[in-house]
C-alpha cells in the first residue's frame, strides 16, 4: 500500500464523486450501487469527504509544528 500511503481517503472520495457523476448526468448503471435521483448528494459527499480529510491533515500538521 505504499503507492497510496496517505491518500486512501482521497481515492475513496474520488470514487464516490465518479460514481455520482456516472449514475447521474451520464446515466450509466454501476452494478451494486443504487444512487437514484439524488446523484448530486453523492458528488457533494465525495467533495466534503476530501475537504474534511484535508482540513484534518492541516490541523494535525499545525499542532505538530510541521
């Protein structure tokens, strides 16, 4: 896992965003995932997850003095 060390949350956030876009405006069916008409909530959730993760990393760096 050394290739994505420290970036696993961002990979998950990107996957959530891509699923939301694929199911919503593109109209593709992703097997095993039911987004429904609320695809924009999936996109916003992915963006929020990435933003919160970045804020936590910056907060930890600030307290650690890096």
